[in-house]
C-alpha cells in the first residue's frame, strides 16, 4: 500500500534551488519519492510505501 504527502513549501526569497534540494533530500531520507512537482514549484506530491 502507498501513502502520499502534499508539500506546499514556503521558500521565501533567496536561492530556491538549494532550498528545494534540501527539502526534497530531507524527505527522501524518510523514504519519500517525488511523484509530481507543480510547474511553478509551489506544490510537490511525494509517495512512499506505507509498510516499509
């Protein structure tokens, strides 16, 4: 079974690339995989196995 998480990051001003990379890497360490990124990068949908 899969579970999903929706993230709406508040990145503020500055280097978006580094902040997005840090955010995604943090969740990846918890087993989350990126499934969809909204075109303007205001929302990400992550997926992982529920029984991992």
